[in-house]
C-alpha cells in the first residue's frame, strides 16, 4: 500500500463525536513512551502527523487521521500514565474502553510493545481486556533497532510465553522500527488485506 494522503480529521472524547461514515478504522495504543507517535509518523509517511514528545500523556483524546481518503488511523491515549491524576486516568480508561467495545467500524486494534525490554504485566493485562471485549487486535513490537538482530526472536518468544499463559495462540504480530523503517510495508499490507475484507462484509 502506498500512502498518498494523510490528513488530521479531529480529536474527540466519545463515539458520538467520531466520524460516522463507516470507513474502516485501526486504533493504535500502547504503554506511555513506547514510541507510538514515531511509528504513526512512519506508517503515514509524514514526519509531523503525530507529535513526538519525551513526556508521556500528550495524547488525551481519540485522534482521527484519514489515510488515502479510505481508512482511519486512530491514535488513542497511552496506558500506564505516570504523571496524571487518578481522576484523569479513570476518564481516559472509560473513554478508551467505550471506543474499543462500541465502535462498529473498528477493524483492528494495534497494541504497541517495546521490543527492547522484557514483557510488562501492564501490557499483558491490557491485551486480556481486549480479549474480554472481543476486540480483534495485532501486536506491533517497536524499537527493533535497539535490539541486536540475534536477540529479537528471543524477545518475541519471551512475550509469547507470557501471553500464552492466558491465550491459546499468538495473535498476528509485526516487528517495527521508526528509525530503520522496518515493518512499515508489512503493517500496511496487513491493513490493506483487512480493508478488503471489511469492504466485502459491509457491501449489501
């Protein structure tokens, strides 16, 4: 898939405000500082699509971007926020859960995981929540450039071993790097396949 257009649509706080045109949507979420903004910029082909910050918690709404005028990339607030109040944390959690569980045009969530560190319980817990809500998802391992090539498969294996304690199989996953651009083509190809399946499903 070649990305020719990438446009910011708007920031929303609930599903009623979000676009209602039934275009397929792909939500990206991960622990704070997992490299989400950099990866979104990589996928879109724009350096400034999502603002990159060293401080966690910059994404506070459901941020919609329209790619190729065909599908939405949805940037969700991260979890594991370090410097926000419990009240704000609860508000974000409810907003995210409502979006993920109620949004009918959501084709897949992408959970971002830092490949350079061991499996984190907060990530495993969030994945379990997706399962409870029956949300289709794939995994995006980020920061692959920080891991020696020979150690990457071991890092993925460690996460798979942790995940399979509650799951029967490993979901689709991709190893990515915003620095080396690794994984971009594979992720976009996956989205293109799901887009086609979605179009076949909604056609009368």
